[in-house]
C-alpha cells in the first residue's frame, strides 16, 4: 500500500508519525525487546477509524494475564526486526497477516517500565492500517478481541481513574474505559501517545 492509496485518515496519521520520530529507550542490561501492533481499520463514517484490542488469556506466569492489550510479544532470534516481531505476533495471535492485508504507517515511542513486578522489557509500538479485513482466528493466547472506535476511546468521558486488581494488590490507575474493557498500564501509555498523533 503506497501513501497515495491510503484513505485520508490513514495518510494523515502516516504524515504525523513521519514528523515525530519515535523516541528509543535506553538499552542498559538486562532487557528483552518486544513489539506490539496498533491495528486500525476504517469505520462506518468518513475519517472514522477503529482500533483492534484484545483481552489476553489467563495464563500462569504471564504478568499481563487477562489484561486488555494490543497484539504483540517478545522479539525472537529469527525476527529480522522489531517490526517483523509485531507482524509475526499479530499473525500468531489472530491469524491476521498485516503484510498481506495492510501496511505499517510508522512507530511510536518505545516504553521501558522499570518496576520489580514486570520483566525488564522494552516495547516498541507499530501503527498499522488495514486495507481489507479477513476473518480473525484468535489463538489460545487471546480470550477475546474487539474493534473500538478511536473517537470513542479518546473521548474525554472514556478517560478515567480506575481500580484494578493485580495479583493480590488493588491499585488506582489511569485508564481508558470502554464498556467492560479497562485499558491501563503499558497499553494505556501507548494509547496516550497515539492520541497525540491522532489529534
């Protein structure tokens, strides 16, 4: 998909990403690398976009177990780049081949949480546009997926202070709330950065 073929909403986001080079995280040891995909598709109205969110399956030992997030995962030795990681993981988790059905518009700032409750990881988010939507086939890593309107996600009423339970702790966090989807943590931070690009 070339820039000239993109719908105006995608082309605008692509220009905004190109004008705002992604900030890279410090790579002091120890760390692992990972990547996620913000997958966008056209909505029902002109310039209306929808974003793909997933609820991760409940899995023993997964620090993001059961949380709302974006398709993605750890960089593996065979991955040519972090972009390749995001595309591979999206294919593995949802059966969605972004190389065939879409394009990468650019990347957002890397995140590197430094907290003892999370592994030492650097996450690079990639913004992707779908030109066609095949049937999605979730893997056992994905409990459910949902398309949400970007305008609804970034509406002021969706921005909340939420109470979440992690392991045996109750915490108050900044979040986006859409029905029963509470988006917090790294995904909330990624979306807050994307909101600046989308605005």
